[in-house]
């Protein structure tokens, strides 16, 4: 398992940001299409073929995130963890959709409730 230092994790997050923006847009489209197909209001986005295409592309994006060594912990909102180590302690550098930058971490054993600002 690759470990990220904060600078490397920030660079990787910046590299992935266009893909993450695409993920968020596709997630919204898929939700709207699914609701439309489940007797919800109609949508101009299409129907079942477009929903299947959006789901397939979301799966591709998830695979690419995992291949980069990043852990995808949440889909809505997006929650990414970058395996790291601070002062010899295993931690996860944590980015939550909407965060302006990668500025948080938590110990592996504490999870999101133990989230603290990076020193």
C-alpha cells in the first residue's frame, strides 16, 4: 500500500479534481434519471440507457480512484482517504467534498469522528 505525505496527497487530489467534478455531475444525473424511471418527474436527461451509461462511467471513475491508492469512503458526499503516517502513527489524510483543500486527517482506528486539522 502506497503512503502519501501531505504534499503528495494534495498534488494527487489536484490531479484528480476534474475527475471528481465529473463524478459529482454524473452522480446527480444518475439520481435524476433513476427517480424519473421510478415514477418521478420526467427528465430531459434521457431514460434507462442514459442511466446505465452514467452508472458505468461512475464505476470507471471509482476504479481509477482506487487504482491511485486512494480509499473512497463515501459517495454522497465524496469522502477520500489517503493512507499516510504522522509521527510514526498510521493515519488517513481526509478530504470531504466541499473542502477547499486537503487539510484534515484522522487516525486509522478512529475514523471520521477523530478528524483533526493537519499540523
